[in-house]
C-alpha cells in the first residue's frame, strides 16, 4: 500500500486534484487535510467514487499547536506502516511590492507558506522514517527562483513580494532537508500557472494536467534526484 499525506488545502485547487488522482488507484491510502473538513464537501464527496482509501484530518497549517497535534491524528490511521509521501501544498498570497508590503502580512505569508511546512515535516518525520519511499514534496513556485527574478520576472511576480520570498525560503528548506536526510528524496516543485482560485481564470494549465505531471515526478524520482527544483513537466528551474 502506498500512503500519501497531502498537506494542506486538500479541499480545493491543486490539493483537491492531487487527492482525486491519487484515489484513482486502489493501492493508495490518502490522508488529506483541511482547515475546516466540515466545510469541504468537494473533498468528502471524493469518498463516493474513490478506488483508494481516503482519510480526512483537520489541520490548520498556520496554527503551530494544531500542527504539533497532528501525530496523534495520524497514529490510528498509519499504525506501524509509516508514511511514504508527504506533500506540503500550503500556499497563500497577497498583492504587494518590496517597498509596500506590511511586515504583518509578510510574517503571515511566511507562517503559512514556509514555517508551517517546516513544522509539518518535523512532526511527520517519525512516520516518514518508517515508510518505504521516504519522499517529501514541497510545492514551490518559479516565483521563488532568485535566478529567474534576476532575469526580470513577469509583472505578476513583481507584485507578489511576500509570496515569492516565502517560496525562496521553502526552496532553501528543501535543500537543508536533503542534506540532513540523505536517505530521503526531497523535491521542490512548481506546479505551473494553474486555473485555480489562486491562479485565476487566465492561467495556462488545468489542474488535471498540472497534477498529472506532479504525481509522475514524485513517484518516479529517487534519492539521486533529491534536492532538485523542478517544474511540473520535469524541467529544472534555476535556484
């Protein structure tokens, strides 16, 4: 049995599509998290057609005490089998610039996009160490690439200072996790510009296409690929 845990926002957008595609296989057990599961009918409805097994767990990735309580929620689900894949999918953004972003907003973005996934990886570490594949996928963005920014990013990224800074920090976390756990496979991955509530209707990709690429990469990479920064289609992104 292959066990995945997509964190957080599995009730919409890319997170929801990740869960949907994973449940197409009867071999998969998926632990999906949502800040308010009772207000996530789209996530709950997946149980009706799922071939795999779905467990829905409450998690607020911006609440550190809530994250620290996650292991007790996972223990009865995972038992002694461990966790094969951890997918850190949390993200929020605001429109801002380097000289207008409020420090409170910057801290809130970092809390959800970077610090929350950092703590989630820490509390899930004992489960991952018992898993068979030991893989962590940090959903990043090409907006977090300093090399890409130096080449003059498109206008939309110029108005997302806090978001891009948080993703750059997430990329560094990915590298540090790779160095600390050489027997793990840790990847930072950009899902592309996807038609979701966050990406908007003018985005280039449908969630189905993006997620198909994401899952192809995370299920095929090995420890030799650990520490890479990739697009959903496998292309390498400059740090």
